[in-house]
């Protein structure tokens, strides 16, 4: 066996950037058109199969199929952490517009404690204006959303010290805010971004950049320039690549190299600097294929 889906991790769900060995593979389980029973059963199976992390998207409704069930990100990950023992849990990513960052800080600290340190917090600027309109959530231009994202990261990290925290920001203000228990250790904080501005923010303040592989390829040269500009190197900032873009339903893993030639796919993306891999699984056949693929490691 050549390592395993979680072979690059230094502790559950928290591998170090630049660590030798193949990037660990995690799974983003579908949140649309599924029920919580399927999600938790799949979580147990992937935990037993040795995958690195369970990731969940942050959506409230299905585009074009409004009656489809949609599981909520944070409550689902909390339930998954409670029914698993080893696998990491992570947000890929949580939308900064959906929740006040002080609330996110508290939620993350609690989930980090409940999961015994298995959380990775990915946070991004959002990208679905129709969903925002449906729920009455503001969707300002990308410049403001990225500005909110940057300020939110500061709020979250400040509250993770326990506090008290007082700050007057452009978007968020706190007055003698305390937040106990402190997360021990603090979760790795990824910036999710597909825009050049968001990518540069990840290079400047993130513990990592969470990106779809297609977006990384488009921004790869700019990413390395951004790291150099910030005086950082790839080993300082995790590169977490997702492979769910443009796939849905039964075709999420159909013909995917992550089930047919996973070792070759890993070698390809490791050579381009990936530290962690996130593949989609939206159906039971997807999960079956991933469990079977794990037997070949």
C-alpha cells in the first residue's frame, strides 16, 4: 500500500503545508438533494476507509430545483464529527455574508472542541446572488465582499484568543467580546477564492488557499507571484484543491481519475504544489467508488 487517502496528515484533518508524501484526499459530500441520514452514513464509511476530511458546502437552496432538500453546513458537520472518530471536518467554504464572523468564531471553537481538534475552517466571499436574494442576505460587489472577508478573518482570530476583544471596523464592531472555550489548537483557516483579489488575500493572511482546481490553473502563475510578494513560500500556505466544479448528480465521479487512477492523479497535482485534495461525492455510487478506490492505496 502506498500511503492512504489521509497519509499526509500530521494529525487528524490537519496536515502541514509542504509536508513530504502524497497530498491527503478528502471528500466534499453533496449538500443538495440529500438527507442527513445519507450524509452521516457516508461520513462513517469514509472515516473507516481512511480519507483525510469531510467537507461541506454552504448553500441554502438548489438552483432551479427549489423543492430539493439541502443540509445546512455547520449543523451537518457537527453531527458528522459526533459520529466519526478520526476523519477531519471542514467548510469548503463558509460564506462570510451568511453569518456574523463573531458567531462563526464561536461555532468553530465549539466544533473544534467537539471534534477533538479535527476542524479546518474555510471561509470565502460568496458567489450566488440568487440565493442571497431569496434569503434577504445582502450581496454587495466583490470588492466589498472581499473587504468583509479580510475583516472577518481578523475578528475570528481575535476571538479565538478568548478575549475580551474590542474593535471598530468598517463592517464589524465588537465591544468587550469574550469567547470561551478557546479552540485548542486553533483551526487552520483557509481563504476560499476564485478571484485574483481573493487569491491575493489568501497569500497575505491565510493559513491556506481553498480553490477549485480549474481556478488554480487559471491563477497559478499569479499565485506564486502573490506568495513571493508577501514574503511567503508554498510551505507556509496550504494549497487545498477541489475537483467538484461543473459536476452534479450521478456524474460527480463518473470516469474521474480519483477513482480510476488515483495515484497518478495525486502525483500530477502534488507536482503542482497541492497540499490537500477535495473530491466530490453526491450519491451513494460516488461513495462506493471512493471506498473501493481506498483499497488500492
